[in-house]
């Protein structure tokens, strides 16, 4: 393995600032540090800076690499001495930490020694130490984010995730300036980080881009989507060699996607076919390959989609489904709102709870007047963020407004099986533990609750014994959703849906 030494910008700034007896404070009203660059000797040791905050502050513990110790990691208002300690290292290493105070974030760059760039394969990056800087040459496998430049690089040994790509001037959020495409052969370098078990090269510098000799130019139809009843998609290519192209369909997609024809030449056209789709939405990323006269391989990729039926699912079934393009329909109660502007909410039915990353477009959630307690039917895809399941691209298909009332106000309502209310009160008596028939009382009155089920959509045996399972007893405070009905002249809340409870003190 070849090694190449260089002094990074951060290291240079660190060395210059170390020569000053009076480092200027980094000016933020909420939090200030005596230096935003911390240098530690390659032989190991410590360095201390002064942190001055107006409120409580804390480092992001998830960013702290194994080789670095920071003490203290958090503190209160006022002046605090913060010490950074690292053991000896053979190679230079760097990391970036963030201190949060109120709604502001201060960045601190930690440098130990001079950075060493190691020319490595993807496998060597994955197996190598954290914070070490690597230079890797490989093929752009897929592009995840075109603003920050998050993508995957692949060689014959494996793949590595690239989290952030700097432009030619060292700036962020300008990935498009490179014109990088799937299939290009690139050389990049950057420090290794591990986040939630995923190996990353962070804010990489692009050393070289070799454009692929085969490129996807367009689709017919333009969205590369086959209808649910079946049909064709043509992929238009350009090929700068005389060696033709080959096509690879993923093994898992061969059962539904096939090739109708391949028209050769400098502008090849590959036509794919799929039969009618009785399942959910599906997609496959196909690979086109060619070689130059020396046998070097070049690739391009295209993703073919096919519409499918919407799969009705409980929340638990949705959570167990794989990440993909299949559309799922779930119905449940909004239990909390994380962001009203974008409609980021939590939805729960009898089987479980899921996070919904946005309902409709910006402002749609607020325009619909939705709130905690309302019942929504959503259609969206099974997504995932940092290992946590979520619904993405959710569309609001139906909603039921749930109105919170006192018991006295509830008793004045007309019977209506389509109007939902939420009552909150203390359980004074449980008449039937199996189905959750109970009496609920607040400061205004008392009402009979005919059934308290574990959540929206529970049927059959799933309705039974919920109170016992949840440990709900007389004296507990219960919030329950249901409709107003009357039985033998007595008003009641019928088919109650559990929302929340507090144990009696």
C-alpha cells in the first residue's frame, strides 16, 4: 500500500493558531470557545480550551471517535475548561465535533499529527481505523443525495458510503458542479467515520473523474414506469466503444422483468417488459456494461419501475415489510406531531406505532386541520432512517376528526356512529375486564364506556383483555376515543379506542 503525506487546511490553521498567545474567541452569542481548532501531539497528550456559554451545553456524543476523550462532555452556563485527550498514533487523524447550546451549534476541529492519505481498496477502508484519511478509486454505484453529495463508491472488493462531497473550491452543498453520474470511475479521498455501524468517508475531495463510456440518455416512457397491467419501458443509451453492451437484471427481479430487444450501435436501445402486477409497487436497477479496447469495464445503471396494487396493512405488518416501492395503506390515531409544517407525525393502531415522515406537501397537514387524536388513513412507502422504520411519501386518503370533550359536554351530543370524541377521566369501576367495559368520571359527570380496545382496527380476540395486558385498573386516568350511542335509555361511549392512561398515584 502506498502512502502520501499532506498538511490539511485544518492542520495548517491549527499550527498557525498555536503560535498565537491570544486566540480570538469564536463569536456566537450563546456559546464561545477560545479556539475552534484543537491540536494534539502525535505522541499523545491533551489540549485544553475555554468554553463560555450562556445556557447549558453539550457535545454530540455520537460524533466522538473511540480514540478521543473529551472532559467534560456537557455543562451549564458560565466558563468551563474543556480538555481533549488522545493516545499516541502512528498516523495523523482528525475529527469534527459539535457543541450545542440553546439553538446554536459551535464546531470544533480536532487534529492529531499530520494527516496521512492511504491509497486503499473499499475493503481496506471498511477494515481500517476510524479518522484515518483514505484515497479510493472506484465506480459510482448509486447517488443518494445530489445536494451534499452522498453516494456509494464500489470496486472489486466491496463498497463504501460517501457522506458529503466537497466541490473544487472545498465548499459543501455543490455536488452537481462535478457532473458525476452512476458508472463514472472516480478517485476521492477523505477521513473515515463510523455512524450507527455504517462506515463513511466524510466530506471527500474529488481527485479525478473518468466518465463512463456508456451512459443512460433517457426513457420511453419518461418516468421509466410500467403500468400495473403490464407493458414495456425502453432505455436509450449512448456507447463510446465498438464492443457493444451487456445487460444485467438483478436476480430478485428476473421473475417479473425481462428483455424484449437490444438495438445496438452508438445509440443502443434496450427494451424491457413486465407482465401484470398483482402485488405492490416494485422496481429493479439494471446495469449496462461495456469495455474499452484494453478490456477495462465501464457501467451505467437505470431503475425500472412498475406500479402495483396498494397493500392494506396493520402498523405491525407495515413495520415488518422490507424497505421498497410497495405502497401500503395504514389507518391509525395520530399520537404526536413532530413537525406540523411538513406533517411529520406518529400514528398508532392496535398493533403498533410508526413514524410518518411527512403527509403530503409542505403545509398540507396544517391545511387539513389535523391534530393529535385524529384518525388518519395514509398510503405510503416503507422507508427507513438510521435503522428506524418510517412511512415516506405519505398521502392522506381519509381522516376522522376526534373532538375532546368533558363528559358533561359529551352527554349532550346526539347519537352518531360517524362522529368521534375523546374523553378523559378516572376509572371508577370496571364492569367487564375482558372487553374493557368501565365507568369513567371527570369533574363534570360520569359515563359508561362500552368497550376499551387496544387501538384502532382491533377485531375479534385482539379486542380482549386489553385492560389487564396494559395493567389498567380502577383509579387510573384514561383517555379513550369513541362515538356517542344509547342503550336501554342510557347514554354511553361505544367501541372505545384506547389513547393513553396514567397510573393512579
